[in-house]
């Protein structure tokens, strides 16, 4: 579906404040899988290949506008002044609709789990002769949803909002997800005929079905699983959506050839990339922007954000890879090691208790236990360069900016403030003093003293 589709316009409705979230943030900016709800929907809209995209936001939602334009720079953003209903929301994008020839798909910004294949199915129904296609689902509990009323032929006759529904209509469990696709000769004329003489006094987009049918057009239903159309109104629904998202992501990683020992304890982001024959032990978290190449082993309890791990590398247990960490092929990053903005080249090792920030670790170099890259002076960040094959002894502090040459040694416990040439030894500590027989003398002296005071 990556072809451009000049005949398609998508409209994402995101004007709702989402008061039930009890948040300073507009509802659609809350996240699932490390991406805003509206970001998921804009991503889905992009997958249709539509050439035109519109997003409808509420007043004072500059942050939603910014998110929309960040993800879809070509999208037109419209402001719905007052929340007069879903039809009014769509009509806020009238400029985009009026100038468009072709299909229109309406999506909700708070419904992040719809799959691209489902929208394909709706478009196939348009191709099959329907003028209006509604995405429906069998609701476990239909309370609050619009009911889809179908005729003997299976065609959709009307969508009845709950407040307008008769008891018999309320018994219908086939519900409206809110997603609608239109192939109407004159959609504007249908939308502008929608009124607000109903229980809520709102302009219901759902009335478009009956109006279209009166015009002699056909309406149809495409059904998808309920979990796909879960709309988020509250924090517990946000957590439920996260759970569905994670289940999908875990299945996908395994289907693509990764082993997850305890899948329910591994957390993915929307863009996590996992290669083949990757083994992931329990309790691992992937924030956005992470790519793990083939044959990598991730031991238990690791955290990743905007990091790359190249083929065959071993990470953890208890490692933290922060933005800009790039771990080379067959490199080892061990327990309690934090790596940030550093390229660790092929086969290099930092196996225990280290901070490796703002630098480069050359191929095959060894970073000893307790090594710290002292990258920050309180004002600026500075770089540490470790040459290929260099050996940094345990408990060394490398005060950046500093360079350790290829193959050089740094003696344990050194505080290195000046560059070390290739092949040299740098040692920065006072010389060790050895007093033969001292311990015995000391013990004798102390036990006598103690006997006197007793
Ligand atoms: C709507 C549908 C209902 C469907 C349900 C699915 C209508 C009339 N009803 O009802 O059939 O079962 O969704 O969840 O369409 N919005 C705006 N501006 C507005 C009103 C709404 O942008 O003036 C946006 C909201 O932010 C939300 C979406 O449209 O993303 C749906 O609005 P909402 O008020 O939740 O509609 P429901 O009453 O749930
Ligand atoms: Mg709703």
C-alpha cells in the first residue's frame, strides 16, 4: 500500500478534549507503544497511500497541530471552533473535501489500533459498489455505541445512536466504530444536509448513511475484531490499548524470528526493529528508535532508547543503552553499563559497571570495570576516543576531551586528563609502598592496648 493514491483523502478527527483522561495534555497526545494516539492514526492514514490528509483539532491545541505537522508535514490542519458533533468536525475540513475528487476516509484520533488491512477491506467494499462503508464490530457490551441497522440483503440501512434507538434497536450488537469511507458523487451535499434535531442536539456524521440511501446510494458494513477499534477515553482504556499493542508487537517479533523467553515481560515501541535469531531474556524495555540486528543476545533487565545493536552483539544483563548508542558487531556490553552517544566498534567490550558517554570505543578495545567517561564539566559535553585494541584498566576516570591511542594501556585506578599515545602505558596513581612484617607488629601492639583498657 505504499503507492500514492491521488483519489483518496483521509480526515482524522482529533478535536475532543478527552476530559476523562484528567490531563493537561489533549487526549490524542497520550501514548501507546511510545507514540501518540493521533500519531498511530496519522501513520495508518499514511499507509493508505492517500495523497491528501486532513487533521481536525480543537482550539488551543497547538501541541496537537505540531504533532500532526511533524508526522505528516503535507497534512492540512483544520480547527473545529465548537464541538457540535462528528459531522460538524468533518465539515471543519470542508475546504479539503470540496476541492477533492475521489474517496474520503474518516478516522478518529483516539482509536489507535486499526490495521491497514482493515482499511483495505473497506476500500475493497467501495470498489464492490458501496458508496458509504462503515467499519463495524460485534460489541461485547454495545452500551454507548451507534448501532448498525442492516436490511435483509446485508446492506446498511442506518446507524442509530443509542439515545435515538428503540429497545429493539438497542438489542443490536453490531456497532459503529466511527470509521467511515465514502465514494459519493457529492459528499458535501450529503454532509451539509445533516441536521442536529436529535437527543444530543449534535450534528451526527452517522446520519450520512440514511441521507445517502435516500439519494439512491448504497451503504455497506465491513466488520473487524472489537479490540482493533478500541477508542481511548480514560487511563484504563489507555492501558488496555497498550496491552493489545504489546501483544501484537511480541507476536510480530517472534513471527519474524526472535526468541522471547517471557514475551509478556518484553516491551516494544511502535518502531522497534528486531532481527532474526535474536534472543531476548525477561524484562526488557525498548523505547522508540531502537534497532537490533540479527543474532544479538539481550540478557535480562535491559533498557533501550534510540540505540542500535549490530549483529552478534551481547547486551546485559542490566545494561542501559541511551540515545546514540551504537554497539558494533560481536561487541559485549555487560551488567550495569550505561552507553550514550557512543560508537562501540566491532568486538569491543565493556562488561561491568561503566559509564560510556559521548565517545568512540575502537574495535576490540576493553573497557574495565568501573570505568567512567567524565564527559560533562557542568557546562559542556566533551568526547572520549578510545583507539582500537586499547585496554582501559578498572576504575579509571577518563576526563574528556581525551584520546587513548590504538593499543595503549591505562593502568587501573588512573584519572586520565591528557591524551595517551598509541602503544603507551598511562598510569596516574601514587606509588605503592610495601612494609614487610608490618601486620604482625600492628596486631601485637593493638591487642596489648586493648588488654590494658579492659
Ligand atoms: C461516535 C459515533 C457512534 C460510534 C462511536 C464509536 C457519531 C454521531 N456517533 O459516538 O456511532 O459508535 O463514535 O466510538 O458519530 N469529535 C470531534 N468534534 C466533535 C465531536 C467529536 O472532533 O464535535 C471527535 C472526537 O474527538 C472523537 C470522535 O470525533 O475522536 C468521536 O466523538 P465522540 O463524541 O466520542 O462520539 P461518540 O458519542 O462516542
Ligand atoms: Mg466516543
